[in-house]
């Protein structure tokens, strides 16, 4: 198989998975974002890269956001929201973070493949994205499948951008208005 064929197969896989996204779950997720006083975001591994990009776009939309662990992150308060990206919903560090958030009166939203995971049970909203967890070795011989959690991580990037587009529409934002909040000290 060529790089071009692999790319096309990846896009087909993402399209197939995107058709399984529940718009009601997405609407609840968006509602939590809109109602949050401050939004904290965190993921681990490649999911962390995707959620950091999402944090950046939420900032461009005018939301008060922080990536957990950054030195400039403020103290949490009730009414804040913690968004976690975790394919399995069982990442040890993220489970501890979710529990601490709940104990502090912070709402939790989870983007995951496993709604019934430990973090899923702590979350007020769960947005399920199809994919395979990184240690899923139950592949069908001869079938196209990306390694580990790649399909989930890619769909996270795309879904986060789709959420940004929805928020832009709801908030009356444009690329031009968002650009006024883009970093100028680069």
C-alpha cells in the first residue's frame, strides 16, 4: 500500500467514525463550555496535543481557559469546567485529576471512547468518539486499522474544530474576531 492509499483509508475511517458522533452529546458538551466560568483542559500523550490545540481555539473565541499543569493556571472555583481527553477514560493521572475536580465542585466533561469508564462516571457530560484504545490488539486480519489510538486522536482534533465552528456560529464569531485574540508576541 502507498502513502496516498493509506491517507485515503485514514480519511475513510475518520468519516465512518464521525458518522457515529451523537449530536445530543455534543450539544451538552458545548452547553457546558458556554456556561463555564473558567475552562481547564487536560489529556495525556497524543490526546494532550489535541486538547491543547482545542484550548488555544477556545481562547481565540474569548473563553477563559488554562491547560492543567501550566504555571499560569489559576485556582479552581465552583462553576469551572475541566475538559479531559482520554480514549480509555482510565489514565491514572487523569482519573486523579477528575476526582480532585469533582471534590472541588468543578464540573467535568470527558471526550473518550468509553462512556462507562472511571472518568466517564465522574463526568457531567461525555462525548463519545469511536476508535481503538492504544492497547487494543483485537484487529481483524487483512482489515485496515490504524495503530493504537491514532483514529481516536485524529477524530479528537477534527471534532474539537467542529465544536469550535459550532461555537463560532452560536457566539457570532468569525476568523477576523478570533484573530484579535490571537497571540501577537510570537
